[in-house]
């Protein structure tokens, strides 16, 4: 019997030069809950959180992520940190500390205050995909050395074949193919209000075509102040440096490939291409 292939999906994706553009998560509403326990493949469902908490998080109307500090347990009595993020033209991040995790069942606006600093949320869920742990944890360590309070490990962000990958808040920029050195440089760019297009998968909260339209105007035309106004089929209307642009983005299916180290079944992912871009 032949031995199973020792596949690393991130290395295979990089070798094939698979495009990253348009692969950021599309959800706009996010909830992050601190949980330092072990994370299973289905992180919330397989966690050791109380059953009523797991059920509540499963029904939450948005995307739920678990987070934990890198390399250390919470201090006794420190409480449970939570963040919410509403992504869009004016993203809002709020934070609070709960006495115990069961308090998430009654979490309300009064429990949260605006959070104005950066957050670097690095996917390190090795049970979901080993690339996330093998690549993501060294990335997290490098960011912790530079931003100890802003850096968190998090559960599955999608696109493990683009590990190391992280979600930057409040911008929603989702970065990929990071190593410890490029992660620090990229986050410095994001913290300064810039977009490191060479390692950006897209902006979370936008659909894939809109993510690609924004990246195209930034990388091809040097636009710096870019916001998506709307989409009609293949046409994405974008405001870039005060001018309206009409960007046509087509979507097709890419070559079937293994999407994860843990799942060798070949699947075709969406691939986006800009066919035209002009001032509207």
C-alpha cells in the first residue's frame, strides 16, 4: 500500500501561482470570543465551551471566531475578551471584557466600547489545516513581538492554502502568503493607512469581484483612496481618489486543486479577472 502524500496546500498554491485576489471572507458582521482551550476542526462546535454558549454562537447572525493569546494562558481573573466588527464603508470595532464566557449569552451594546487600535488576527487552527499552524504561529510570534496587545490567534479564516493569513481590523484587509518578516512589514503598511497589494487577498465584507476591482485600481493605477460604491452583475462601481470608475470583473472556475492539507479532493475555486476599467 502506498503511503499518503505529504501535501502542504500553501506550498502547492504558491508553486502554481494561484491568484489570491477576491478570496477574503465576505461576511460583514463578526464576533470574536476569547477561548484559550484547544480548537477542533469545527472550532466552536468542537470546543469545550458550555453547550448553551456553543448553541448561542452557532445561531449568532454573522461570523463567529474564537481568539486566544499567543503562547500564554489568560491571567486568573482576567475575564473573557470579546470583539465585534461591522465592516463596510465606515468599519466599527467594539470590545469588552466579560466576567465569564456565559455572559456572551446576554452580550449587548452596554458591554462594549469603541476599539480604535489595530487588530491582527492570525489563523493558527492546525486542526482545520496544518499550514495554518505551521506557518501561522511563527507569523503570530513575529507580530506579538511588535504589537503584543493587538495580536491574536484566531480560528479558520478560509483560504488556508494562502497561509500565513490574517484579518486586519478595522480595515478588513485580509492578507496572505505571509512569513514572519513580510507579516511585520505588511502590518506596518496597514497601520499607516496603506494597502500592501502584493500580499492582500481582498477586503473582508466585500464580494470577491468587488475585492478584485479595488485591488486592480490600487495596483494598476496607483489609486490610494478607494471605496466600492456598488455592483451590477460584472460591473463594479468604484470611487478612487475622488473619481468614479467602472470596472468589469468576470468570474470563472479555476483549475481543480486541493483546497486544504486535510482534504485532498480536487475542487475548483472562483477566479476573477478584470476585463476593463475606465472612468465612469
